[in-house]
C-alpha cells in the first residue's frame, strides 16, 4: 500500500513538473487534482501512462478516480466524444 502511495506521489510530482514546463506556473501537488484545467491535463497524462506496469496502473487508477471526481460534466462529455472519433 505504501509503495502504491509512493508511486502516486511520484506521478503527481512528474505531472506538476510537466505542466510547469508547459507554462502553468501556479500548478502544484495540491491543486493538480482539483483545478479544472490542471486536472484535465493530469487526467490525459495518466491515461497515456496506463499499461507500463501493474503497480503503476493501480496507482494511476486511484488517481484517475480522484481526478475524475473533479472534472466538470462538460469536460467528461467532450473527452468521450474525442475517444469515439
């Protein structure tokens, strides 16, 4: 369990650094899962990382659930449309 939490924390840190490189200067470990814009990017990043390892996938699934609770219904709908195209 601690290993999964550690993996999740590392994924969050990596995503924060990636978003900062993209110009999102105010993103941090606390708001990446709650801010609508940051969490949208984080959600997409996590989906791209699925399949690398079982341990990582377990941590990613937990983070996806956390982020999914904060994405607006309109964003979820757009995401579903883009996946079906």
